[in-house]
C-alpha cells in the first residue's frame, strides 16, 4: 500500500493518458481513416461505424491480453512469495528444539527446491552445514571416529543427509558438498552423485558408497574402515595406502 501511495501521481497520469489515447483511437482515428473524397455522408457514416467497431475489437483484444499478462505476472509473484515463505518457515524449523519439527523443516526444504531451482544451491549448503553442526563430534585431538559408530547418528541428521543426497542426485549442478568432519558411519550413500565432495576428517566406518561418483572427493584424514566402495568412481591417488587397506573388499573404478 505504501508503494501505491508513493506512485499515485504517476498512476493517475497514466490513467488520464490512457483515456485520452483510447478516446482518440475509438473516435478520431476512424474519422480520419474514412476521409475519402468519393464517399457521401451515409457511406462515410457507415464506414466510420465499421472502423470504430474494428478498432474497439482490437482494443478489447489488447486489453484482454494485457489482463492475462498481468494475471500471469501476479500469479508468478504470488508463487515466489509463497516459496519464500515456505523456505523461511522451513529454515526456522531447523532451529526448533523438537527433533520432529527439525525433520519437518528438513523435508520442507526438500519440497521447496522442487518448485524453485534458484533455491537449490543455498538449500544444499544449508543442509550440509546442518549435518556438520548436528553431527556427532569427537573431542579435539581425537580421531574422527572416537564418538562416532554405525547406527549412533541422530535421526534428524540421517534425514538431512538423505534429502541432501537426493538433491545432489537429481540436480547434477550441485557439486562440492562440504561434509568434512562429519559422522557418517554406516550411512547408505550408494549410487549417489558426490563429485568434489569434501569428506576430509569424516568418519566413514562401514559407510556404503557402492556405485557412487566420488571423482574429485577429498578423503584426507577420513576413516574408511570397512567402508564399501564397490564400483565407486574415484580418482587415482585420492586414498592413502592405509585407507585402501581398511576398505571392505570390492572393486573400485579408478579414474
């Protein structure tokens, strides 16, 4: 409403201009178009009426088109507003103390990106940060798996990881997820697109990574004991010899 009040003089000027233009087009233009020297009064009158009818029909069509465009624009803006509201509400839910509310917010973010691709990178970043923040932490100086073991992860972190991995799989433009220092022991990350993922200092004990694209991944200081990388795609030199020796048996596709 404040914007309308500020713009009111311009709106009034536009309306007056529109009335003048329409009046000219409907009344004056047909008269000008029918100024033919060989037409008598009756013929000129009929021609003028026909011209006015045609001009009026054109104006109605133009008005209808403008109305449709305005309606479409209003609908798009309303849709964007709804998406923004859903996004804001979902992010707020992540800060709630109730785990069920947190999980609702996680899935709310997942639904948001299905309707608005502009939100995909930021939602992926938020979910990755959420996993890093909520993941089980080891004490400083300890190895990444001192506190982390399979099936000990918090349920909301498990849900956030599932939504994030699905997002990365469905939208290949999402790259370089930052999951460093996270507890992902025993997680199912099979057949996912994790190009350039940061898994340095992560606990990946028993993590299932079969068939996953891990080219460009950073595994520095990550614990991969019994991790399954069967048919995973990974760059040569990515894993240390100790990491290779600790893996579960399986064939890795070295790139």
